[in-house]
C-alpha cells in the first residue's frame, strides 16, 4: 500500500513522541540513531514491534505520555504469562469511538436502532468499544455483556433489538435457541455486527437465516484501540479500514519482507495518531491480504480481506502448510455437515497426523461420509487426514470464542 504524505507526517510525529517518552520503542529508535523517516522505504526499514515487547513493558512501560494524560487502561486477554496493558488518553478514547461510529454507519446502523451488545465489558476492549461507538452514533445501546441467554432473548423481544453485536459462535447459539423455541416472529433484528473470530460462509448463512439479519465482520485488536478499526460493507467483500488512524502493511511472516497488495501474509499495523500507546509496525500475527482496487460500495477506505488464520496457527502436516480456514472450506462442500468442527493435530509413530471431527444429521452412513471428506482434503490440500463423524450437537457450542484447533504434538 502506497504511504501518503499525510501518513508519513503522522509517522514522524509518532517517532518524536516515542523518542521523547523513552518507552521501549523510543529507546530502540535512539539506539539505532533514527529520529525520523523521509520516505516509505525509510519507514519499511523501521524495526517491527511485537506482543512480547509489550509484555516486557508490563505494567505501564509502554506509555508514551505523562501520567496525567492517561484516562483509562485496557488489557489483552492473554491466557498465559504476563498480560499486556494498553494506556489510553482522552483523545485515544474519543478516536476509538469515532472509528467505531464509522463502523456502525458502514453497516447501515442509524440513531433509531436498538443495539444489543453481547461482548464482554471490562479490562478487554470489546463491550466498551461497541458501547462508545453506539452512543456516539445516537443509537440506543443495550449493554447486556456476555452469557445469560434467557435474559438476552427476553430483552431482544421486549425491547425489540434491531442490531446484535456478538461473536459468531454466540450469534449461532442464539439463532439455534430462537428456532428451538419458535420465537422467530417475536425477533426484530435486522443487522449483526460480528467480531473476533474466523467463521465460514456456511455459519454466516445459518446465522443470517436463523436471525433474519445481514451480518458485518468487524476487525480490531486490543493493542490497536480494540475492535472497530475496520468493518465489511454491504458488498461483503473485505473489510474497509480507517487509514487516517492506522497504516497497514502485509508482510511475509517468515522473512519480514513487505508484500505487494493482493498477496497474503501477516498484517502489520502502525498507529498514526495514538497518544497513550503508539505502535510502529506492530505484528498482529493475523493472516490476510489487502484487496487491490476500489470497492463497489464507493467508499475510498482501503480493504483487508477476511482473516484466514494466525501466523502461529499455520500447521505443517506431512510437509504441507495448512490453515484451519482451508479445512473449513473443504467441509463447507458437504451440505450434510453442520458448521461445527474440531481439528486435532498429534504426533504418532514419528509423523504428524490430523484428525478432523465433524457433525452430521445422520442422513448418510458415517464411515462413507468420513471417507469422502478425507478424499476431498487429500485432493484439495494434499494430505489425508483421519476423519471422525459424530452426531449433530456432540461438539461443544460456546458463548465465547470456540476453540477449533487442538495441537497435541508438544504435550
Ligand atoms: Zn465497500
């Protein structure tokens, strides 16, 4: 992506701020003798920053402003090790809300909508971001938070919620509950803002049909504001991101080389105006690509394609690089399978093997179906997995992110 002059100016302001603050990246720049960049080539030589850098700066070593400017912190939900703390100034909080409001507008949400927010509130950035953007737009926020499906369904009916904000797995759970209880006629949803998970076309279809909504993918990460830095439009082909707040590069995760638009690699983000915790060339480990050209919707904001995986969940099975998304795409070829699946990778008798668990409605012999799925994976991806077919409803549903890939090789 060509870096514009105004973006380069912003980068230089960020570099000044970092040098002044002497935070981890400021010290790194100083050691390298860098006090600014004069071109995109210069910029692309700046060192990357990583989640580990932020962990090492725990608790507040990442801050790039004086204490009195910090009005809030968020923390990313690391399951192991030291958490990451991100400090926000008042301007950062406002800038995030501005971006989130744009997301709602891109999805066609208006100030007469009633927005049921099911992501969690608290240390991590989800719920409060959905809330701030909603209030800024002037819509009615219904701040449910996660779980308590009974109350979610009751409020959805009694308040006539028109927009659902949730993970894809929780949206699916709600859709299944609504069907089970025959509540379809009492639900008034029209839009779904769905974040923070990979999900396939089949699952989207089930959610859209089950809830009677059109869905939009929202993108973001705690280290860079939170959700709301990008969202898909009505065209449903990629997510527009706000390039006046962030600059995105796609790199080869192995070599760090910047890839041309259109090629798939790791998303690297530079914040252009963030004060509390500016980040230069932050490696997200999310795998996607920049979609070249302009969107048919008319928006000038550039687009990221759907996230296909994490650079760390790239699996190498029998010499073949595989992302879970590829397996999911094969499974979607079988209408008799549900949208739920699990992938287990283990090391048996000197080699890596993959077991895939899938669910079916029972219209076909389980063994025959397993054979067909294995054959399709072999012909499309290049290795033969073990496929286990189970009955519909056996695989766990989750109110949070569903864990679908289990790497058992190093236990
Ligand atoms: Zn568009």
